[in-house]
C-alpha cells in the first residue's frame, strides 16, 4: 500500500472517532474546563495560601503558577492514558470497532494509527484548554499556547500509546487497574506535579526521572514559566515516545491477529 492510501485510511479512522465525539461535545468541554478550575481552587489558591511562593531551578514562582503548569502535564497523563486504555479496550473488546473497520479496505495498521492520533488529539486539546485558562488567570504568557502545542501532542501520544499497550495486554477491563495504580498514580504523585523534584531525596529524584511525566513536567515548565530546561528531559521524552508507540502497536497486533 502506498503512503497516500495509508494516510487516507488513518484520516478515515480519525474522522470516524471525531464524528462520534461531536455527539458528546458539551460533556467533554464541561469536564475539561471544570477539572483544572477545581485543581486551581483547591491547590493553587487553598494550598498556595499556606505555601506562598516557591523557588525552583533558581527561579521564584507563586505556587499557583507552579501547580497550574503541573496540571497541564497531569492532563495529558490522565486524558491520554485513560482514552488509550479504557476507551480503546471498550472499542476493541465490547464494540468490536477495530475488527469492523479492519474488514474494510482500511488496514489494521491504519486503524491503530488512527486510534493513537485520535486519543492524542483529545488529550492535547484538553492540555491546551488548561494552558488557555492559565493565560486568562495571568499565570502564563499567551505565546506559550503555541510553544506548548508540539510538546502537548508528543506527550499525549506517549501516554495514549501507554494506555493502548495496557489495553492490548489486559484480558479484562478490570486488569487495566494494574497499570493505573502501579504506573499512572506513582507518576502523578512523584513526578513533580505538586512540588519541585529537587525537594525529594536524591534516590527518589533518580526514581522520578525514570518516569516520562518528569520530563514532560520539566519541558512544560520551561516553556510556560521560563524555567531552565533540564538537558535530559528531551531525549528521555523522545525515548519513551518511540518505545511506547512501538510496544503499543506490537501488542495490539498480537491481540487482534490470531
């Protein structure tokens, strides 16, 4: 199959998901806007009133700005993983959408690329919404909406692929709880969403940098808050991105082709 045909197949899958998504657009917008507002009120204002300002990487910030930038990374983590894991599992196992599309001229490879790109698109849009709210509150400069976009999409693709790989390994939807609690929640708690990584003991700092969310946090804070960029963040993010996409596609091929 030539490249234009493959791109056309991926586009068809993406458009199919987009058409279904538009039927629940109001629910998506409501939950996407409310979640960061709740985090801002509880942590940015509530905890921020107790903490005041913090200093990280030699830069003094308000805690509200710090936590808001972490919420962007947390958004791509949760939105990407849950859509890739639970959404893909339902479409694969219960709705049989993957199998149904694959009997058309569209190949299974194109279905999986369309799935990954759609999951990434939803997570990326949600992260940009959080950044937009940060711009409106004065915590970010408006130009970060553009500079954050490629990072949001790349990290969304990473976590969507992580979720899709989990869906490929899981024998039942209940088994998706294992990566949720053993991988996603540790990243959420230890990768610098709520506090600077350097406040952890050295051993835990090394542990935190093993996870991709730490790199995502570091890059996003560099772009949104002008913090110095950690040199290991970009190569670690790219390594995780390539590995998770490869594993996700390989796992789903093994699951669907018997």
